[in-house]
């Protein structure tokens, strides 16, 4: 199983995280003599801590790549010269918001509407894994932070922006949300370590096999009700469509949510209080066309 961690030199936070990968104390990356986007490709060669924790996981190959492309516009992996065929992609990226609040974030990618200013195509979703998203969020949020990071929040965002054309399940793990946070060494190290932990925790979740897989509908951009379930219940969610795109949903988009999720979907999950009456009237008949149970976040 191969993972490719992708960083961009166009992104200050991404480069901060990349620096921490290459200088980590508990694991090592080594240049492998292969190129990706004309940059050296690195491979994880030592992770003794994880080998002790997960002795039965088998072979996992983890690569670290660098591109000049802004990550949300990376529509071609150009793997021909690299010699690798990753099964999963993790984008180590910056996050920007109007409030500029310090945060660590995870999300899947896609565009629910006709606009695609931030990468990808309109009405298109990437490939995703609900277990990988859950692994990413838990890995970011379960550790104690140093005092300098005490103001940081842990957030799951709804599905948004690009890329959407890559045929490999992907996850964004982000450091937000302004130039101040992007340059904090401890913050970059926290994300870097969380990315590595995500890869191993994904396999733990998969091996345990006790997670119910959902598709989310409703609520706001930072999806607090879905985050609560992912963080405290045996529930993993791949795509989350926020309330302000419910009216744009059709059968084709819901089919994409199902087919682009790596795992078998167990239920549709509606943020009931985060969805108004008109949106419910549009959404529920669409969901009822599928042989998948409909549940409410408040039921858990």
C-alpha cells in the first residue's frame, strides 16, 4: 500500500510542514533518486515507534513529494517518472479564512455547484475515504499541544475546492489560518506528525472494522455536528454537503458521493437542525431513491 504526501513550494504552511517531515526525530525520510514534478522524491525509511505500535500492518510505503503547483489546482499527478503508484494522497496544506483563527483542519474535496474558482470542475467530487478522513481528524486532535498552540482549534470542514480530477482517494490536512500560524514551527511539526499518524491509524480503523460509513448533508462550513460524531462515535464520513448547496443536489451528485467513497456507505446522515424545511423537502425524496437508510445526527 502506497501513500503520497504532497506539499507545494507556493504554500508557506506546506513548506513549514515539509521541513518538519525532513527533520523529524521519530522517523526519517530518505531521497530515493526518483523525481516527481522535477523535484526529488523522498521515502519514509524509518519509523520505529509506529512499527512497535502496529507490528501486523504489513508493508506500507510512504512518499513525500513537492510541486510548484498550488495544491487546489493540482489536476495531473504526473507519476510516470516517479515509479510509484500511490493508493492514497494526503495534501499537507495551508488554510485561509476571513476570521484568521488558528486551526488544524481536515476535509475532502469537491465542488457542489456551478462555480469552481478554487480548483476542480463544477459539480464534481474527488475520490475519498471516510476512514482516512476520520484517521486524519483523530490524529490531529488527540495529542496534547505545547502552550504556543493553545489557541488552535481542531476542525472538520465540509467538502470543498479542488482538485477533483485525480482518480485516487485524497485528504487535505491543513494549518490555518494566517501567515502568523503558517510560520509557527510547532504548528508545522504538529501537522507533520499527524499526517504520519494518520496513515497508520487508517489501517487500525480498517483492521478493526467497527466504523459505520456515512455521507453528510446540512449544517455549516465547519460541520460541528458531523465532527462530534466522527470524534466520539464509531462513525466515519467521507463527503459533507453543507446546507447552502442542498438545493443544487440531484441524483447524479448523490451517486457520485456513493461511488467516489472507498468504503461501502451504510447510511445518509442529515444535520437535522442545520437543514431548513425547504432543503429537507428537496433532499429527502432524492435520498429515498436509494436503498440506503437515512439517519439524523441528533439520533446519535
